[in-house]
C-alpha cells in the first residue's frame, strides 16, 4: 500500500484537505497540520495517523519577527517527519505549513499533488506560486485560475 502524506495549514485549508478523507483508507496515509486546540480532535478521529507542526497560523501572520524562526524550526521538524513517514505522494491544499514539506518531498523523490485553495478564484496563493514550479500535479478549483496556472488541471470544487 502506497504511503500518502496529506498536509495543510489549519482552518479552511485543513477543511478542504479533510474533504479527501474518502481516499484515506485506500492508502497508508498520514495527516500533518498545525497544532491548535481545534485540531487536537484529529487525534481521536485518526489515531496514530496525525502529526503536528507548531506553527499557529494566527500568531505567525501577526508576528513577523517570530515567523522566520518558526519557519526554520518547522522546516527541520518537516524533514524529520518526512524521513519517519517516507511518503510516495504528498497531497496538500497549501499554505505555509505545506511549503517546506513539498520542497523536501520534491528533493527526495515524492510526487507532489497541490490543490490550490478554493478561497482563491482570481489570485495566486504564495505557496501555490512556489510549488507550481515543481509539483507533479497542480489542481485548481476554479476554471478562471487556469489563466494564472496554465499547466494546472481543473478539478472542480472539493466541497
């Protein structure tokens, strides 16, 4: 059974990622997201399948001094988790939590599947703009996004 890592930031990105839960049982899957109070319930729903990074997107967006240090810390933690899990595929709906893991996976030969967030129908996300350059499959949820990402595939809405 192929190992698949599902990773995203918390909030809407995680909500989108969890829409793919029907795929989980088809693979040896793992979920990585940010450690927040609301995400701790994932440990009950997906025992032994969830790992947390220590971002906290609300803090990092508001505090630009601490953010680079958290990014470095979480990049090293992502590297550790990557080698612990060794996924064949990395599936993500994005944001900053997923960026380092996608790059690590790309360097070490994992296939990267990036789903641009539903929230963006006319502009690129920062993480999407970066990962687009090396993703094996880049999916957009709005046809209008094909103008911005010409090599992407239109997949429709996850919801």
